[in-house]
């Protein structure tokens, strides 16, 4: 059974630095008919488990710990039995939402996660958040970028825990070196490709955060 990518959109809020915004979040599920991993756990456990559709969830992979990406992570973990994996650099951000609950495990740069016969390589891409990670699935020609890279540029870096110079370095050194046909599945909005975004790096730098 070959691996596939399933998708849902959930709606809710994002809060940081005393401000709250309405947001729609992508939820990506990678697997086959038997097992899968879930990228992020935004606002709605049922919407996510509907996509999982009874499959065994190996892990809930947090692209970063902003509340709109991990709000229901503990609840989803309890519903599926899967650990929430987070890069340790994002623990201070995680604790803003879940001060009394630790993630179930860690992510590290270069770590390989196998699901449904597909290799996922963890890319630590700090900038939007200190522990932001992307997940490259070369066998599927896809990368899951969370809020590091969108159609049209980098994720926001104007709030606490973020750094514009770091996100530019992460995008230049870790993402734009991937094959240009690689499909970029983002945390919000439409997917894009590495080839569509790479010509615009200098423009993003001039624009700033």
C-alpha cells in the first residue's frame, strides 16, 4: 500500500503577545490505509481524527509550538495513543499553552521518521519559532513546512521567540536547496513548490519581516 497525503482545514484562533487573531490551519496526514503521522494539532480533534479514519497514528509531529498548532495536541494524543513530538527549543513556547503537560518526545535535526514505507527527514528551521521544524518526504516529493515557508514568503517574525535573519537562513540553507519540483505543504493557505518560491528570496529579504 503506497503512502498518500490527506488534508483538512480547521478554524480557530492564534494568540501571542496579548493579541488574538482568527486563523485557518492546515492539518496534513501522511500514511497508508494502516498507519499515519499527523502534522500539528490545531483546533479540532474530531476534524483530525476524521482524516485519520481509524488508522494507527505513529506520532503527532509539531512543526512548532504556537497555540494554533498544538492547542489540542494533548487531547489528540490521548485519543490516538500517539506521542506529540516537538523540538526542545520550542518548549518555552509550548508551555505558554500547556504549562502542566510535556510533549511525549523530541525532534532533532536529521532525525528520520518512517511511516507507511516513507522516510521523513526532520529539518530544524528556526526563525518563526526557535524549534520550528520542517519534514521532507523525498519519496513523495513533498515537504511540510508549518509556518516557516508559505506561498509568497517566510512566516511572520515580528513577535516573541522569532527572528527574521534566522528564518531567512533556514529557508535559504534547508528548503531552497530541495528539488524545485518539491511540493510545499504549508501550515496555512495554499501549497506551492520550492521552484515557485526560490526566485523570490532577495525580494523577501528586502521586504523584511
